[in-house]
């Protein structure tokens, strides 16, 4: 049996928060191994990175998700009782419900709403000086995804709901008052959505046919039972929140266009180049740092023992930057995706494996579509300038974002 490298600290929680996205990768490099053990939140934890590790991690016979995710993540980011923490037939049923919403027609409808809203906002951006892209995108995506999902949202509520959705996304890695704001935002958002589910079920506010609200509010499990109202709210937020989180990927795409201006013309002229560019943005820039699972039953893998109940963290960022998978991983090179089939265990910014049966994000296709549309809008629908500002990404911050949110000036419509 091989000896698994062990982090020397009695608990690495603070080190993880300080190192951020590079915590696992730096230690893997230090130990010359893509696996090591440590303690996170006082719990023994095995950390992994790389394609073989991702293939192992998404083996449902060996790992379960129930109780794997720390409570601070469940209470802010994902919600308790949502699809991310389910296993077996319950997970398959809930995932099928969410996947039924992600049809090609529905994705195109969401994309068209996004394009329409983007173009409608350009006059306001022309009049503003300056424009913070992250803030604008958050409000834009909140409006769009609520309209698409059938969730009533008055214009006077857009700022409040955007703040709540952003707070849930940012809270898991924060401490003190900023984490508490995420807890409060989760409670308020669940109450808001639960009320909408109640009104949909009683017929007071019938949801649009085929909408996410209708699908989730009316879903029945294998025993014919409706989801409890709070769980229905959690799952509807699992449609709204990740869609709003695409604002980070779009900011990264705009940052990449600024740092690599030669790609502006390439994506304007070539759809294949746009696809390559978007995939490289998803690979290169930091989104969610890790995914968590728990060993279902004891087993050995590559000479290492995985005891029953042990928490395991897969390094999403580190796998997307693994030098054995991506030559010169710290260089932004969209052409690496030319003619390349995306491997479900190699490019994993939103999880790995199969969308339908596994824990890969159900909204990944939405993410890619919205990013491609955003790149088109940034390069063809408008002109703008990026004034001097701090655009450095601090990989110790989770989730990461340019400090300014990417400020734009002199926005002008071109189409």
C-alpha cells in the first residue's frame, strides 16, 4: 500500500482560505503527487486533482454526495436538500427534472432574452460614466433568468434580488459579517421563491407552460408526491443562481478580450473561434474551486486507501490547469480547443462526468450559450474603452473577480 502524502498542519482550513484556488495544486506540486490528505474544518479530507482523479470522483458506486458538502456551503450557496446533495434514484429523479428544463429550444429562448436585454441596456450604458460590467451583468441576468423561468419580478425588486443571489455565491469562503449576509440572503430568497411556488400551485399565479417554475412546482417524485415547498424553492434557486453566476464568466471573457485584443477580430469573423475562445475562458479563469464527495464504502485506488465516510475534494481549478492535461496551462491559448472534443473528466469548471446521471452542472449548456452571445455583443454590438484600473485576479479570493468588476467607459452602440 502506497503512503499518501499528508499536509503537516493539524488543520488546513485557514491555509485553504488563504491560498484559495491554488491550495490543492500547490501541495500536489510540493509532494509530487496528485493526491494528499489533510484536515479541513477539522475533518480528515483527501484532496485530488487530474483526469484519473476526476474519473474516480464521479464514480457513484464509490462516492456519495449526501453530507459531503460542508454545512456553510449548503446554508449559503446550494441550499439544503437540493440536487447537489442527493444520491441514487432520488438524485436521478431530481436531475431529470432539472435537465428537462434545459432543452435546445429553451436555451435559445433564454439566449434571445439575454441578447434583447443586452441591446436594450446599451443606451443607458452610453449615458453612464463609467459602467461597472459585473454590476450591470448581474442585474441583466437576474431580469432575464426570472422572465425565462416564469418567476415574477418587479423592476423595483431587481437590485435586491441580484444582491441576494450574489451574496449566496460569495458567502461560502467568507467569514464574519460577510458570511452572515450570505446566510440571510439564502433565507430571504427561499422565502421569496417558496411564496411564488405556493401561488403557482394554488392557481393564484399560474406559471407559463414549460417554464422552470411550472416544471419544479408541479414535479412529483417516484411516490407521486410534490416537492416540499422549501425544497422546490431550493431547486428553483438552483436554476436562477447559477445563471446569474455566469456574469463572472462574462467578465472574464471581457477581460480576456482586453488582454488578448487579436481575438476580438477572430471571434467576430468565425463561430468556431468563438467556441474555442469561450472554452478557454472556462478553462483558464477561476470559477468554483473544488467539489466535495464522501466515500460510500472503503476501497483502494492506485495503492491508496479511501476509508468509508472520508470527505474527498476534487480540485476543479487545478485539474483545468494540470500540466499533464494542458500544455503550458498558465497561458491563455484558445486555439488549444481547435478540432478538440471536450473530455468530460478533463475540462471541469462546472463539474465532470455525465450531465444526466452524474453531478455535472445541468446549466452548463446555458453557460456556454450565454458566454458566446456575450462575446458577440462585446465585439459586434458595441464599442467601449477599458480605462486604467486594477484588473489583477487574486486567486486567494473565492470566488475571484477583478477588484473593479471591470469598468468600461465611452460605451457606444454599433449595431
